[in-house]
C-alpha cells in the first residue's frame, strides 16, 4: 500500500540520502519538513515589523540616509561594525562604484546593506529554525515602512554550494576593475576564517594594521588579464580612506579590519548551523515516515539518522572550534573601536573571560570557540541533534579524545573554553558538570 501522497517526497529523499554521500545529496528546502518560504518566521526583523505594525515603535526617516540610522538603533546594530564594499556584487550594483561603496552593518543575527541613492535597504537576518531570511525596506517616507520578505530573487545567489546549499549568507572576495565590476575570470574566493590573508577582501575597503601580511582590499586590477599584478602594497595597512573616497556620506569613516574578520567567521557559522538544522529535521522526518510504514515507533535516533547527524555535526564542530583557521602571520588591529564594543557584550565568567575576547596576534579569538554557541539558532537546533552535538563537543573539550582533529586546541585552550561555557551557558547537559553520570 502506498503511503499518503504528501509523504512521497520524504521517502524519495530517504532513498537519496541512503544512496549518496553528504556532498552529493540535495533536498528541496521548500518541501516538508523545512517549508522555507511558507513557514512563519520569528527572526529579529519579523519581530521588529510586528512592533512597527502594532504602533509600539516608529522608524524615523533621515533625509540623507533614509531609515538606516533608525533601523540600526532598533535592531541594536553598532555603527562600529561598518564595512564598505565597492565590488558590484549586490542587486543594487548600478549605485555601487569605487567612489560610492555599499555599507554593511551587522550584529550576531542581522546584516544591513545600504548604498547611496539606493531605493531600498537590504536586510538579511537569521531565523532560529529557517536560517537566512531576506528583506527589502523601501526608502520611501511617504509610505509606512515595511520589511518586504524576498525569496526567489535573493536565493538565486544565496542558496548554492557556496552557502552550504541552504538559504545563507555569502562573503566573497573578488578582483575588480576600476569601476568595481568583478573580474570573474580572474577567480573569486568565498572568504571564511580558514582563508589565507592574501585571498581576503578583494572588492572591499579595509582600515587597520596587519603588519607584513597582504590582502586584496582597497585596490583594483588595472590589467584585467593579469590578476597577479594586483597592487596589494598600495592597499596595505591603511588606517584612513579619505585618500580613496569621500566618507562623509557614511555613518563612519571606517571599514574596520576586525569587523571584517568577525563578519567572515559568522556568515559561514550561520550557514553551517542552518545546514545542520535542515539535515537533522529531514533525517528525523524520514525516520518517522519509515517507522510508520513498518508499524514501529521509537524515541531514539536510528543508525541512519545518527549517520546523517554526524555528516552535519563534523563540519559544524570543526568550524565552531576554529580547527582549520588560517593563522595570522602578524598582529592585526582595527580602527573603529569595533573590537572593544564587541568584547564588551560577553557573557563573561567570574574571571572576566569571554568567548568574544580577541587575540589578534596569531588567531582571531583568544578562546577558539564561536560566540554563536549562545545564539538562538544554535540553541534551537533539533533536540536529538543538539544532544548528539553536545556529546561530540564534550568529547573534544572534556575528554580530549579527538586531539588529532583539533591541533589548534592546546590543553590550556580546552580547559579555558570548558570553564567559560560551564559558567556562561546554563543549558549544557548535566554530565558536563558531573562527568561521572555520563553513560
């Protein structure tokens, strides 16, 4: 007897998952159980829109920058997070040039894009279950502000192997010509914490000190046939941009190097969390359907479900713990005060330590464990998967069983991260505090 028609997609997905490797498998996120475009979201922007519609708050319109300052204020996004990108890699490309770069602002959950003369403010945010959600806020003072959700148009670029094949965020480094047009034939890079410095920030402005290291920022390619001739020395160790552009139209004169480093970390981290969320929900849904067909029921993940958990957990855990982070060859520092503001957010343990504390000498953070472990999207991973992930994390931090996979973690690092988490993350499994209870 055939199962109900609504379950056929899940059963087909089960066959795909059983017959392919994780990198080969593809599941539509529009179908059950994800329902990306139709499920109600509870992301920070959706909540802000509800407050606007209920009359609790009103966005103020600035004659020069539109709703931008008010949006940043109500979403708690610091101006110090500003980074400037001059590559024409946004749908508002006609407004973007080397002289009029796009400004990006962000906090842990929301990214805002603003361009001079643009008709909309670009918004992407993170829903705890659905991952990246995209909005456009029209800069029209004659109409009530409305964050208009975007799906198909944004997903053309923001749902691909470059974003872990889920709706996600994308940080790219590209060669550009003098107008800001990306020179795709010269090569492009998805920038993450694992990227070597010499592949970072092409098409972006960068303010900060970085010693003898060189990046691709602040400059363009004059001879588009020879990317090796990018004049990186001209863009190195700049602390001001006024020799390159007029920064007065922007909220800040900076495009902070440390903010760029945090941005490239958390965009990929968000994507990996979403990928794990989707894979776990799909695996659990498939298990339920197969059990219904066989007339059985169990609360425990099956062997195949645990296998899918491991496929999603492995890259997430390695990125969470900065296992393959590219080391810094020289100390770095920013210019906008972003680092100090970011560190102040905590949480801190009794010794004043925080996963937000920077190192910036040989690596990004002093304690290599992502601050996004405190995020709603991490906490709301499906419970069976989260239990599995915590067990794996305990094996690394509490038992040191997989030292070969995490050469970046010294014994001192493991102990410090474990102590910080035990004091600052109250929802950890009980065996973290009482290892003798672990089965």
